[in-house]
């Protein structure tokens, strides 16, 4: 696009939503060229910060008419490059759409704008003894809109379900500037589940500007345990096997813990040295096990869990004695990424899923791969649903460090798929894994998904080059769009 055309677009957007909310200077745009992944940076041409559905409509209308891609952005905590504008275009920050509009404690529902931070929603619902159940470890910064777009998970999703189970309706601005109401507060709406298609679509089908969400009652009682496993000197690795076997045994016993997380070796030490959560630094592995429900049922479950842990060789099972100690244990789990930075400043994290019965085998493989690529791997993950989070830490100043980390994670994800699992449990596909979609879907499957996408967005305006492989690289798409815009503007005629 010739520079005067960009100026024209800026002027149009400023007229639509106010000068202050259209960012276009280099130093402003730099803040929107990355997310929490380690992918290549890509700056947008313009960033807009609208304050209502009507303003989002105006922005989408203007950008789409001028041939620019539109990329929604919540808090930018994504781990797969979803909000990185790799094909350029206009980033729509939802930061000003940050109000909890309504809480209905009787229906146990809330209506929120997408930029509401996850914990702020639960804080708003707390006076009614309700909370928003999806609890990604990023919940202090990630937004409900970003959680819906990524279909985020979290430790307590083992019992309560991932984000899609908690979104009841969405107001969505589509690529042609129309506004669609997806879903409905009534359960079991007839017709196709378009809301189901939208949740997890990573900003490729439209921009959510309002969400109706389910609120979950706070449990009457909660009990949290730390099960600790050692490696006997004559059997290295036995502690890891024992912890993984405990996970399978707990679920096989018919217990559905609220959360069942594993931290192993290096991860336990890093977390403890940084957060002082009360984890034993000499453990080979620990399980953070939480059960919740009614007082009466918890006593029996706790006994069952203690017996299972003991039968699988746990050195000790510690119970959090009060809420402060419980919060401390969770602070350790949720601060794992920050703790790993003490080892090396950069990380590449994956979230491949495996059947629980294959956990140890794939964990061992991650260690072997890390050794081969001369990287450290920290394993802290949602063991209950087999969702591994191998965190490969490195220092970008070391030779080919990032390339090694990416190659290592590719091998790990291959192993997850070979074990009967898949490439992502919750972080989304984004830019990072879109080509890996071919490992798990046939060409026909991908073509069908591209057709669905085209129904919502025939011109490919919304977050192009994300989630689904289209055969073209982001650079190709960026170039083709630039050429089309120039042609439309008469530059080549
Ligand atoms: C320390 C850390 C821990 C994490 N832990 C977890 C975890 O436990 N579980 C988990 O699932 N994830 C986790 N994540 C990843 C990330 O926080 C989640 O994917 C989160 O849902 C992203 O929310 P966000 O607001 O930051 O979205 P962004 O990163 O801004 O955007 C993510 C995607 O959503 C799209 N999007 C954003 N808002 C909208 C909207 N209103 N309408 C349409 N599309 C939209 C964007 O285009 C992009 O594709 C973690 C990240 C970090 C940094």
C-alpha cells in the first residue's frame, strides 16, 4: 500500500474511534509485534483500541474495505503466536472492552466484555460464592476473550471442563462488519453449534465483543495434597514412573480430582528456590492433588488417595493444613514459567497431549531429546489429562539455541502423536503449529475446515495464516495482499 494510502486509513480509523485510540508510530507498534511465544516478531501497520461493538464494526469495515488483515488481541499471553500479526494489518486490541456487564447469581451466569482479565471475573463473582472455572496459569493477565479464542485450559479443567464448557453465548463481529449472536443462554439450542466452532477458533472467524459465561459454585470444601516421590539409588527414574502410575490409578479408581498436576526433578527445584512453595528439592517428582466437593465425600476420597499414593511408593503425602499453605502450593505450580527463567532467560514451551498410560514413556523421551539438543527441559504439567508442558529453556545468545529448541519440540510433539495423543491441549495452534496440523488431519479434513472458515470470512480478513495450513507462508500471504491492495488502488495499472 502506498504510504499516502496508509495515512488515509489512519485518518479514517481516527475519525471512526478517536485519534487517541489509533496507534501508528513505530515505537507504539513495537509493543504489538509479539506474544508470550518465542516466534519471530511481526509488527502491525496500525493498532486500534475500540471501546464498543459498534466501534469494532467500524474498524473491521474500514480495514476490510482497504484490504488489510485484522488481528484481535487480548493480553498477548498466547504461547503459539495467535495474536502476532504475521501477515501485517490492523491489530484490534480489546483492552478497553474490559467490563463485567452483568452477574446473574441465580442463573449462575455473567455477561462480560472480552478484555476482562480472567481473575477479575472470578473476583467479581466471589461475593455470590461463584467463580469462572477455567483457570489457565496466566489467569492474572490473560483475558476471557483470549481464553475463549484459544479454548484455554488450566489445572481445574480436569474436573470442570475447558473454556468451551463455560461459554454460553458470544456477540461476534464478522469479517464483513456484520454482528452475529452465537449460542444462547438456553441449554441445547437446536441447529448447528456455531458457538462451538467459534470457541477455539483463535480469532480466525471473527472478534468476540461480548461473552455470556457460566459461573461455577465455589465448592463447599477443598483439600490439597502434595505427594512426593524419590528415585531409589538402584533404580533411577522409578520415582517418575511411580508418580505417573499414581495419576492413572487415581482416575481408574473413579476419583475425579479437581486438579492433578505433576512437577518433576529440575522443575521442583527451580520452583522451590524461587517461590518457596514448600516443595522438597530432593524429590524426583511431586504430584499436586486437589479434591473438592462436600465435606463428607472428601474424607473418604482423601483416604483412598493416600492409599493409592502409598501403594505406588510415595515417600510422603503432605496435606495443606490451611488456605495459606494451599495457596503457597498453587503459587509454586502457577509460577513455574517465571521460576524457569532463573536457569536460562528464554523458553520454548509445548502442550502436547498423551494418553495417561503413556506419560512416563514420553517424559523419558523429552529428557533424552533435551540431552541430545543440549537443552534443559523442565516438566510441570496437567498430568490428570495427559497434557504435557515440556519447557525447553535456553539462552538466545548461545549458538542456534532457538533452532535447537524448535527442533527438539518438534520431535517431542511427534512422539505425543505417535503415542496416540495430539499436538496441543490448550495453547492453540496459531502460527507455531499450523504446519503440524498435517500430522493429525488429512488434506480433506483441512480442506473442510478451510471451507468452514470461508463461510465466516470468505475474503480471509480475520487473522490470516493462523491455525490452518493453507499451502502459503505468512510472507507469501502478506506479499499477495500487498499486491492486491496496490492493484485495487490502481498502482500497477
Ligand atoms: C505464564 C503463562 C502461563 C500460561 N498458562 C496457560 C494455561 O495454563 N492454560 C492455557 O490454556 N494457556 C496458558 N497460557 C497461554 C495463554 O495465556 C492463553 O492462551 C490465553 O487464553 C490467551 O489469552 P490472551 O488474552 O493473552 O490472548 P492473546 O494472546 O492476546 O490472543 C490469543 C488468541 O486469541 C485471539 N483473540 C483474543 N481476543 C479475542 C477476541 N475477543 N475475539 C476473537 N479472538 C480473540 C487472538 O487473535 C489470538 O489468536 C499461558 C501463558 C503464559 C504466558
